[in-house]
C-alpha cells in the first residue's frame, strides 16, 4: 500500500510551499499531484452536494510510484486469479502472486466462506461481468447458485493510525486508497494498468450433505476466463446467526441512513431504507438495539445528528410528558429485522451534560445544563424514569432494556445506579469502559477495553449468571482494529481473542456513523480512517465486516468443540484447542501477524 503526504502535495498545488523535484521523480509526482488535486476537489464539491447512496460514484485515485515498473513485467494483456481474502491489493500495482485457477476451502454446514478473485490488465476493459454456477457433489447433490454471491471490491481513501485518538486535519496525515467496500453492481469497467478484486462468498446450507462440492465462476474481461472452486463440507453444523452465542454489539446510527438516502428522518421512506441495513446486521449475529433516549448522548462527535427517540415535554403546569411514538416504532422495527435480544438506552451520563426538552410555556426547545448528582439532575431523570419504566413494562420490553453509559467515571456510575435502583430494583445497567470492581455486580452488560480483562472468578460468575461480558476496541488501539487500513485478518482475530480470554463477545461504537462521503473517503475530523463505520451506504458490505463475521463463526465453532470435548472427556483434543487459543495475546501482534495466528489455529477447527 503506497502512502503519500497530502499536506505536501496540496501545498504544492496551491503554491504555498515549493518542492524541489529530482528529474527522475518529476513524471511520477506530477501524476500524483494531479490525482490528489482531483481527490481534494471531488471531496470539497461532494461535501457541499451529498448525493443519495444509490447514486453512481467515482472511485478516488492516488497513484503509486512503483506502478509503472510493476506493469512492465506483465507479459499477457489480462490475467485472472484467485487471491487471499486477507490481503488488500493496490489498485494500480500489478499483483505479485502465483496464478491460481482453483480455490478449495473447508466449511461446516451452515458456515459462510469467502475468497478474492483478481482481474488485472494492461488494456482498458469496458465492462467486467461474471456468471456463477451451483456447486455439485459426486451424488448430484447441490449447493444452489443462490448461495453463491460475488461483488466487486471498491477503493476508498484512508489514512494512518498516527497516534490514534485526537482531532486531525486530513492534509496532515499520510493518505492512500485502499480496497474495502464490496459492490454488487452487475458489471464494472477496468482501466489499463489497474486491478479489480472480486469478493466471492459461498454460504453452505445447514442441511448440505457432507462431502466435496465443485463449481465454477466464468469471468468476462475482454475474453472469457473460467475459475473452479471446491468446498469440502464437514460433518459439523454451525447454527444460524440468530442462535449464535457470540455477543455482537455494533452501535447503529439511524439519522446517518436518512442523510445518505436524502429522506426525511423517521419517515416511511427512512424506515424502508433502514431495513436492509438492520437485516444485514442481524445476519451477522447482532444482539443489541442502540436507542438514544436523549439528544446527542455522545456530544455530537459524529458527522450526523444523534436525535432522541423520545420527546421530552415540560407542560405549562410544570409537569412532564414523554412522547414514545418514535421510540416504539423504531424498537418494534429493529426487532422485526431480527435484532431483539437487548435494548441499550443512551444515556443518563452523556458526554456533554446538557439535556434537551420542549418547554410548552415558552413554546421552544430548551436545554437543561446540570451536573450529575445535583437535585436538578436527580429530579429531571427521576420523573422520566418512573414514566419510562411503566411504559417499557406495558410494551413487554423492560426485562431486556438497560440504561447504558459509555466510558463514564465510577462516581457518576454510582449515582446513576442509586437512582435506577430507587425507581425499580430490577433495572438493568450497561457500561462500556474501564473495569470498576466496586460496581461490577450492578452492571448487567459490561464491556471493557481490549487491554483489560475481568478477574477469572468474576468472569466465571458473570457467565454463569448470563451477563454479557464483552470487550471493545476504539481509536486508541493500533491493533487489533477495524480501520480501513487495518489488516483484514485482525477482524477475524477479534473473534479468536474473545474465545481465548473468555469474553462473551465484542462491541464497536459505530456500525454506520458515516463521514461526509463514506463511499469515497473514510477519513474523519477525529480518529483514524474508517473508525466511524464498518459498512457502506447502499447497503454495501465490506472486507472488514465480512472478516468480522468470519471471526464470529470461528468463535462459535470453538464454543461447540469445547462443549463437545468436555462432555465426551476428550482431553487430548481439548488440550490441543486450548493450547492454540493461548497464542492469542494482543502483545504478540507486535511481531506476529494476525493472519499467521489465525491460519495456524484454524486448522484445528476443520480436522
């Protein structure tokens, strides 16, 4: 992956700082300057004229200096080959790999497996298309063609970790383009001396007969190329995502969907567009609904608003009324999409201690600013929680609802716990943040940072009690993470790490908190690129999201094998599995790539 410093290039374009060029660098850098200028111009124009997600878009392009040299070694006009799903291939550098016309993968029944196919060429191709065939075994049993899908991998601008958290200007960080979004368009053009990855997925039916299944994909790229694939279906069954035990919690952002599709918030069209995004998330095993019960729980740190699902109304006589119309519609909708295990309501302790409501006496929206624990704060929330408790019980949702906090200090948490338990001793509480032994027993859904662990006895007790006990990554971790520049295998590694450390799952703060133009530029004013979203408008899945699912499937397979080996007393097999899991330690990622760890350990799952 080639990186270029946009700050230098953009300053040179606008004449702020002259750069002395060596004669041998001139052609390359001039091409780079023009390309970066186009990217800067496109980003500026697009920021002012955001288009609906369904609109066509042009990929950004930042050329690599080694591109010309790499293509000089190519003897044929076009090549097609299978390639690793754990590598992101540069758009304009000829791939350095041995041609592979056949791909073979082992899979459990009910499992989804994937690979990449690369098309690269020295000539313009007006449109690449493909045709998939069903997979058949020797007994004429088939994995239907509908279980086999493909999509063209698209390129997006990314940057670098560079210290992680903290507000940043894109021009101050090295930027590049990187393969991530997976687009299901029927065909795509390919320019000369460019590469186009194709993501191939096979979903093995849960009732498939074990054995070897074979099929092929025909790719038309100027001429026809046929590649063959084999799936070795094991006599093991992976349950459907709704039954996975892995606790996935990617926070949803409904307002961002309204913005990219250019529809009114909470309109019928908005809900229509949301369905495919939430269904895709449910199919990844998502367990939790993200519900904002006040405006901007995170202090407007995202590009789009985070409006409250509940309208707080102070009536003329000083009493309070709470309009749950949107809340009820939204929660019921998300449940209908398949996400129904928990509702996490944010937040009694927002990042900015200001609370919006509509004041009937003045006829306008008003903001209460107060500290946690003051009489004013306590009264404000006590009134609401009493009403909210009764409403949730009437809807039958109280037992699956938590009041949730994000990275809040222990003192604030203690005050919130006190208020909630006074209202109803059965109120559940969720916290993503540091581990506080003083309040652990009060936290139902507890998610700690990846550099922390629960004490063994505490974790064992929590799991026995059925309490979600997960970990999260954010902008502070260089690895493992899910930035657009992160190695794809790190998302697989996340599932293995959860299994190794005994966590019940994983949380990430943003499923779809999109930036201005997420399809072309994943950078943001704060945090490394891609931190704010894992999927793209469309919806379009991504290499990152598919790899996260891959790791979750591995977690489930580990769980199933652990249970079986323990039940049957298979000490040898269990010891071998546990020894492999001990290798999953964050510090080891400094020297051992995530892919190497996963590949070495995964062989055990398919024995």
